C-alpha cells in the first residue's frame, strides 16, 4: 500500500503531458469494442454458427464474400422474412445471423481491416433492405414483454441470459447507427445518400409519432423505475448517445450551426473558433502538492535556500517567468490552505499523506531551449463585454460624476470625463451579443405583444422535434440519467437500494478461479466507465443543442439537472484520485473486438490481465472528465446562486486536485470553474494560490469589467437561490405555454355576442339525451331560483 501511494504521488508530481485529442468519439475500432462486455465473448462464435448453419443450404459451398451483390440481397431478404416467425427461439437465431453479417463475417477475414471493411459493406446493405424498421418492431415487442419484465423483477440475481434478445437487437442497431454515422473518404455516392436518409429518418417523428431517441429514453426510465431490471443499460445508453450525435450533430457541426445562426440574426461573427483555440493550447504544470512544499520547508530549515524542485518551464506562472508576486522567502512560498488546514478543504492530500518522509525525485531535465519559440504570444482569447456590463459601468460613472443616471442609455456621455469616454469606446469595441440574448429579447417582445407580433414561426429541426417529444417527461429522463451516473461513478458505495447496472455484464455462473475473478473485475470497472462516458457525452450534447435551438429549452434541462443534485454529484465524482482514474487500465486488449475474432486467443494469465495497454491514459475516462467539467460550467455560467453552490460544497480543493492532469482542455474547464468562485474564496486563498490565479489569467477568457480576482463587489449581491431559480422557472413556463400549449390563446379568442348566431349553433348532444330531456330541464332550469332583480343592481 505504501509503495502504491508513493508511486501515485510521484506520478502526480511528474504528470507528463497527455497527447489527448478531444472529439465527438474515440476511434471507430474503440467505439465498436466498447459495445461488447468481455463476458459476451463466447457469443461471437454462436452468431457465426447460426449464420453458417443457415447459409450452407443457400450458398452451396461458397463464402459470403464470394457472392455477387444481388445474391447477397436475396439472402438478406430471406433472413428478413424469417424474422417474422412467431417462434421466439427461431427469431433469435435469425437475429444472430444478421448480427454476424453486421459484425463483418469475421470467419472469412484475415485482418481487422477486412472485418471493418465487410462490416461496413454489410451494414449499408442491411439498411438498404429495410432491416432497421423490422428490428424496431421487434425491439418494441421486447420492451412491452411484460412476462420477461415480471420474471426479471422476481429474480434475486440477474445475468446476461435475461437480456439475450434485447442485447442482440440493440447490438445490430448500434452497429447500423455507428457505422453509417462515420464518414470515410471512399464512401460510394449511394452510401452518402443512405447516410442522409437514415439521419433524417432517426430524427423525424416516424416511430409512433416520436423520434427513435424517445423510445430509448423510455427504456432508460423504465429500467430506473425498477420495472425492467433486465434491460442492458450500457447498450441502450451507447445507442441513445450515438443516435443523438448522429441526428443532431457533433461539436464541429454545432460550431457551424452557431456561425450560421449568428449570420441569420445579423450578429457580428465569432471572435475566434473555440475548438481551434483549445486544440492549440498547451497544458501547464500543476500547483505544488503538500508533499513538495513540506520537503521544501525542511530543506530551508537545514539552511539550503533552493528553488522549488518542480518549477518547470511551462509552469502555471506566466510562461518562462518566475512569479513577480513572490520572493524566495519561505513565508511567501505558495502554501496551499486546502492542503494544510483541516477538514475536506484542508488536510494533507490523503493520497500524499503517508509519503511525506520520502525524498523528492530528482528534478526532470529542462526542455531544450528551441521549444520556447512555440510559446503563445499574448492571450489565447479576445475579451468579451456584455451590453449589461456597459450599462452598469455607465450607471456607476454617472452616479459618481453627475449624480443621476439615464437608465439603459449607453450613447450619451455628456458630463463624463475623457478617460470614461475612452473606456466606453474600448468596451464597445469588445461588445459581444450572444444568440441567447437575442432569443430572450424576442421572447419578452412576444410575451408583451402577442396580438401585434402574431404567431412565431418555429423551424421543425431535429432538435426542436426531440425537445417537443421529451418535454412531457423531461424531469424523469434527467433523474434517470443522473441515477445511472451515480451508480456508475467510481466514488459511489454499493447500496442495497441503488439500481443494478451490471445486468448485462454478470455471467450466469459466477467465477470460481482467481483469474476469472480478475477478468470479471476488469470487465465490471470497464462497464461502469463506458456508462459514465455515454451519459456525460449525451448530457453535454443535449445541453449544447438545446442552448443553440432556444435558450429556454437549455434552461429547463439545466434547471432539472440542478434540482436533481447534478452539481454535488459531479463534484463527488471528482473527489477521488483523478490521476489514477485517468490512467486506469481496465481493458484486456486481446479480448477487444475485432482483435478477438481475427487472432488466436492466447492463454490469459494474471500478468497479461494486469498489463493492459501501453497508453499513458485511458481515452474514455479523460473524455468523461472533460465532459462532466463542461456540463458543470454550463450549469453555473452567469448563475450567481449556482456559483455559490460550488463555494458551499467546497469545490475549490477538489477542482485544484484535478489540475494535476496535464491536459490543456481539462485544465481550461477546471480554471473556468475556479475563476467564477475566486472572489468568494477570500483574500488568503487568492494570496496562497497565485500560481492558479496566474493560470486563470493566462488561459481563461477575460470579461473586461469582471472583478473576478479581487472580490470588491461581493457584498452587493445577496444570495437567494430560491428567488433566482423561481424567476427563471417562471420565464421557462411562460415560454413553454406560449410555444407549445394547445389552448394558448384562450384569453384572446374572439367572443360571439350575437344572440341569434349563438342560439343557432348546432350543439352535439349524446344519443340518449332526448329520453332524459325533461328531467334535465326540471333539474337544471326550473328548480334553480333566478334572481332577476340582481341584473338591475350595480355589481
């Protein structure tokens, strides 16, 4: 244990730069391999056997890859007909044969490239023959199969066997969505046309009047309500994420849509492409840990005045400069209060605590001076200013110099000194109007003048249709996703009442040998990591697309997330040794698809299981961490009460530990979260964390009027969480009722005042009304006393 902690501490101190490229997804091979659990590995051979058993009679000794396209189409049509049989076992065999085709007829291939080539060819062929619609009907039948649900609810332990049919169907669907979604340079024109058709089909309300993603959301809520504990959740979440990614678009498409949206609203273009800026950023060295600081103090007590052992060229201070705020004296060294005080905010990092007595490692060799040329000149982001900031600045200046204000007027500068004129000019040069601000202004106008402005024209985009479908049960979907995220988080303790997310990874017979237990342990950890990856990517995509489509659609989703405790959940996720999570080796390379179906399976040993891959980090875990940080940023940006939640939950030490990961994008989002709460953390924290402050200055975009580093205006803003959220909720409900409520114009409907036309209207009466007409007349009219004189009196 001591040795492990020492290694962890040393690795966190060295923290090499991670060559990680953030994107919508990992490589196609990695995404396909993550679909399968290692316990499902024997099923590859099962799929092949069922296919070959049926194919023999049709092919007369030939192989699938030797058939002409027409012959292949004929055989697929035959499989499609066989899918419609009533016998459940026969249907499953046919579905497995189709799955083998989608997996790339691996028995007839020699290399992994061949498997992927034939998989791609077969998937487009299967889609062209209409296989997706047939699978969808079968999936709907399985979801509504009450017998399977009730037997699963009664079972004490659920295993892979309980979800066989669902897993086969979802796997074929995932292979279709993922393979068709990914574009390659050598795609045929008909494949490109098929991709567009499939994309439109998935995003349109063609399946029972709602998009396909809604069916998968229903599966998630059904699973989380314990009504269907046998649903293979990992596969459902992966398919849901890829469906949303395919139909709505990834991060680069979002950027293009944003540019087009600004052009449509006649707004100036974006100051820079944020994706490119983040990719060009370099990581910085993490702040010194408690162990380094204590070691340093000991050295100084012994009379050696030396520089900190881990000051690196690209440290968190300004590039290649020592911090101007510090001198060499011990009392001014950057002592971290979180690492020296008590409680969660303090105490020596538990990961470093036992190794304080260890000598420091030798300082790493300095990089060659040639690298200095590549350091960025100036700041990476151009500063932004909101209209609100200019108004606030002018209001303060007018009060000070003139003694009265002019409301929202930002043009009149009479009576103000010259420097204020210059300041206003500079602020206006950097003024940034977001799409959200325009949407809020338009919504306010529509609320105030519903008759004058008339009905708003709403584009039927895939995002709009998805929101419309999700709206009635939105809170259930959000809560279900967060429940799954909590169950899969590595920091969660197993509780009896928590949902069982391992239904599609546990084998029927539990392991008996140590080796089998090790393999299952890796499989379970990997399974949880993939669920976290899918949910984090899905939530981020939904937030970004809804924000672009309409700000209030984004606000309702983010408010549901906040009310469902998403902020403390994400902080709890990061309250672990984040370096060991990112470098976790929960994968067995020889069992990954397509490697395991092409190569001979070597004998697994404890050493080969522990070896893992040679990468210095786990792509999916780093991807998940960045996504969760981005979600946290989206929830707290410009929301004072939610920022205060970060302060109350003591997020600063947790976030500071995450800076140990030397990856520029992850550091950027951590620094953004630290920046918004810096003014509330107190002068002592800022003084003790000058490296972090300097990194925020260097990497995060500046808002010219933002007093983030000094906190002079904090008393001016009371913290009333409820009032802020209620005001926001009121705006959201007004928006939803105006845009989506069927009876929205009840107050403004014209009233018919003509007696003759009112009496002349035909009223639909029930068939038996004339039998009881006289009784109705007696009860409702004659027996009711009418106060005629009341009509003559003033009300």
